[in-house]
């Protein structure tokens, strides 16, 4: 667990790994942390590790947004999934 306390914004960030997010002992400890910082009027934000690959998911989402932006601008006539590489292919007019 990594905990970052930002006194200037009254925010506490808690970062949990996959193993930590399912640990019942740690979950009980978090309840105490929530109560402590609630009394101080801080907001506690908990970030839990996901199951997917962060790099691939981010890259894929960025590619999707780029295609959407081009479509909105009218520059893309068709979008198709490339079966060999699994990447988005954009065809321009």
C-alpha cells in the first residue's frame, strides 16, 4: 500500500496492488484510515490495481480517441479492425 497525503488540498491517495485489494486485514485498516481523515475533513481516494495491462489499455484507448477525432473532423471514411495485428486501420479520403 502506498499512501500520499496532500495537506494543501486535503486529499489522501491510497494505492493498492491486486493482492492488497483483496486482503481482509488491510481492508479493516483502511476503515480506520477513512475515519481518521474524515474527522479532519480530508477526502480519501483509493486506487486499486486492475486486471488488464495498463500500457496496452491506454494505447488502445488513445488510438480509439484519435479515430473518433478524425471522424468528427470528417477526415476518416472507414475504420476497420486489422485481424492480423489487432490494430485500428484508418482510411482517409
